[in-house]
């Protein structure tokens, strides 16, 4: 709470002293001038710009000369003029709707299946049919733009960072999947309103939803009109294109109003960003522009919503559109003739545009709707101008199809299992690039950040089909390593704000992936690429992580040196001769096993062994003889420690706590056997062959539940025992 004393400064200052006395005697003295507390300031001693800032960010402003507190919080709302109510010309009619023939689907589960050899996943929704959980398509592109869409519509769009700069809302609702972007249709003769997607207005007529690589399509026929809504993003532009195809299936002329509604976020969440959004309606350009000057590093960017058609009306006032206590399945604005044209600051913001069309008997039309963002208004206008043209839209869509066919057709896998082939040849690699590397978001988690290990792992899948993407990620990761050799666990683009941790495996993925990339491609020149380090204060004693903006160091080095520093930092061992676990390893958890600095990780031993085996030949090739010798010696010692200290009798242990207590041992009440330690004894190639077989036999016995269709990670679960592994 900020109190601005507007009376001029004087010698006695009776009012100021009286306010101070009220604060002091009202039980608030402990909160004065503290965050979350109360601040008393003289208005004439505050710069005008700061006063404007306070008014801009305040939730409530009470002015003394406007009456009592009660009068101000209870003052009547001013009724703003609205367009008149729509008066239908005729009653709603029933049309004979042709039955859409469902396509031939493989692996059909009653609601959906694969089409065209896995190129599409098709969902068929009849009356009252719903999928048990949302089926989402995460569509990203190489210029850090994208959107998410599910079988009901819904979804959200983002630009640059899928968490920090959402254009429309990510719901984080696992059940209802509420939409933040809606395409409404209204029959101008009957007044009937429906949506082109199953939500928010569900109709009894069937829907066919086709998710493909880089696009989704909704097909629906109702009210005598066939509707097809294609959603995609061009490969090289920050815009989501909604191409709506309509065909009049009746023998008479029809009139329709199409409304494209978008709730605006322009930040992380509407609850924190909505009050800062400023909107502008440009009727001649059929465009709404929006910006959020309080959106950190995105403050200068300009979002837009536009259409290829003449703009009949628009509004940026969500309250007007939905109506007080209203909902998106019955918006108040669609009961009126047009939208009120409200825009500017101080609104509950949205971007809703309307256009009206007429369709002759059996006539078909295509309408284009856009939502996107650019670095300036001029750049936004250029994007709108480009993609209002149907020829450019069709060309962009062809490029999307060709891009994914070329990338996914580079390697074709054929096995005795057609289901495995379907996933491997299309969907897994598509999701790796579109969702994991470009978008870094999904239906249940929307992070937006790069994970140091996460995206390095992901690009391993692209080494054969798009090695340049793997190479680019190696350079990006190298530039997020501190000069001491450790790395940012994750960071947000474009600022680079991120978290420095004591997690022990992150840094090793750089030499591991780099060596793998060279071995597959033969491109050892990546080791000569020079990128800078980061600088940030070291973590203090007992400090497990620190989130801040690091500085780019004046010190740069080759990727080889970056990899070598990661390995050099990872050679410290504990009393059992195994690598230190630190604040957790690949589980991205178990953060209290080694948080005191003495706990050891068996899995990390296998992984470090693997990384050293892959990278040491490159050190030898560069005549880094001292380093190479140190790595060879560590390999021998590590292999010996893993066999002598990690073997539990029938399988390998998982770790040792700071106090030396084993984890993943037959001695434990919980987590007696952990899958990761057994599988990586095989992957690393460091295990004794006999013990390797024994370990995997234990996995078969204790961790594979064939009757339940489960392969569990460890057993028994942590529940009531005395060991505290931390979060997991």
C-alpha cells in the first residue's frame, strides 16, 4: 500500500505527521517501508514519471477528494453504449446433413487412429463423444513461434518463448481444456451461433479432426454448411494461420458472420499481464494491434490479429464480448449486431474481429485469419500484408508439408511391428523437433526454457536426418557453460536468465553429445568452434541453486575446451571412488541423496564412463596428451570402483547417501532395485558381462509387470521409510 500525501511540503507538516501516527499506532509499524507493507511518500517529492508508474501498476486507486472509501468502492458502473440486439429474420431450420465418410484408419481405438501410413492421426467425434484426455498437436517453427491445438480446438499461441511470452492463454487444465482462441459462425437469418471446433459450442453433428506434422484440420458439417478449418504456422514467420473453408450446401443464398476471438495474455498469465495490455483497431487494415509495455524483454513487441476480409466490426473488451458472468459457449456479443469497437488501455483485453459474407447456392469461400507477433508495428503490418494473400498462404502450407516429408523421410525404419514403425517414422521425430526443440511446451507442461541436458538429448535423434540442428544445439549449450565448467541447468531465451545448480550430470551431456555427433557425421570441425563462457557468483555453502541473469564472459574457448572443462570438473569422487551426486542426477530428483557434497551416484559412474570412452580419442587426436592420460586413468579406476563398490550381489546399487548409506540395495526398505543403474551397466559397456546379465534378470523379475503392462522405475516406492531422497 502506497500513501501519496498531496499537500505541499511545509515546516510543521501536520497532515504528514498525523498519517505517520496512524500507521505507527495502527499495528502496522513493523510493515512500514517493507515489501508487502505500507509506504508513505510526499507526492511533490516524487518525479512525475514515478507517479505515473505507480498509477499504472496499482490494483486500486483511492483519491481522498472523491468521497468516502465506501462511496468509491461501491460507485455505480457507467453503462457504455452497445450495438443493438440482433433480430432474427426466421426461426432456426433443420437441414439434411450428409454423413461424412470416415477415412480408413489403422490402429483404430474407437475414437481415433492413424491415416495415410501415420502421416495423420484422425479423431472421430460423434454426438456426446469425447476423448478420455486431450490429444494435442504442438506446432512450432524455427523462428521461435508456434501454437498448441487439441481435438476440441483450444490451445494457445506464443512468440519467442512459450512460457514468458504467451499471446493467448495456456490453460493448465487437464480436464476441461478451455479454449482461448475461438472461430465462431453465425447464421444472419436465424441468429444461430456455433463454433468451427468442438469447443466451446458442441453440436450433435460429427467432427473429424486431423492432426498432421505441422498442421491440424477440423471438418464439420452443420446448418447446411460444410466447414473445414486448417491451422498451421509457416516455417519462417511468427504467425498462426487459420484458413476457414465454407461451402453452402443448400439451394438458397446464405448470409454468415464469422468472428475470430482471442483472449490476450502477452506475458506468462492473464492475471498478471492483462491490465497492462494496450490495444488498437485498424479498420482499413482489418487488424487489431496489441502491446504490453510491462512485458520485460518483450515490451517493444507488437501482437496482431487480422483477417483477409473487410473488417465489419471489432472489439478489444473481453467483458463486452462475453458479457458479465457470461461464458464462451454463449457470448453476449454474438446476440448483438456487431462489436462495439472498444480498444485502448484499461480493458479486460481480447482481440475479436468480425467479418460478414454471403454464399450463393453451393458456393464455396476461403477466409484467412491471422494471429502473431513481430518486433515492431511496421514488421507486424508486413506480416499481415503478406499472409492476407491466399497465394502466399497456400505456398507457405506447401512448404510445411514438404519440409516434414523430407525430414521424416530421410531414414525409414521397417520392423515386424507396424505400430513401432508408425511412431518411429513420423510422430516421434516430429514431436522431438517441433515440440521438444522448437516449442519447449506441451499440454501438461509449458516451460519455454532450454534445458542444458534436455535439448542436447533431443538433438541426438536428429543426427542422421538433420545434423546441422544437432551442431547448432552443441554451440548453444556451450555458450551456457560457466567458466568453472558447470552449466546452467536451464535458461530462458532471449534473456538467458536461468538457474545455476549442483546437479551433477548436466555438464557431461556436452562432451557426450559432441563426441556422438562427430562419430556419426565425421564433422570434427565443431571442436574448433569458439563460444564464450558465462560468469556468475559461485554457489555458496549449502546453496543448491541460484536463478539470475549471468554475464557473458570476456573469456571464450573452443568447443573442445568447453567439453574438456565439463569432464575435468566431473572427475572428483567420493569415498567409494564413485562420482559425486551433488543436487541430483539424471532423475532430475533425489536431490537430498548427495546435497551435503559426499553422496555418490552409481548411474553417473556409468554415464561418465561412457562419456570418457567417447571423448578421449578426440583429446588424443588433438595431442592433449596430459588430459587424455588422466581420462584413461580415471576410466580404469572408475570401472574398478563400479564393480567393487556398486555391485549389491544380484544387481547394481543406485547411489550412496552423504552418510554412506546405500540406495537401491537389498538392504533398503524402499527403492531396493532401481532400473536406471541396471540398464546403464549395459549401455555403458563397463560392466562385467556375467553381472550385466544378472542385473537385467533382476529387472525382469522385480520391475517388469507383464500382467499390468508396466515397466516400473524402481521398487518399492518411497512411502514410509526413514530414507529421505528428496523430491523425485
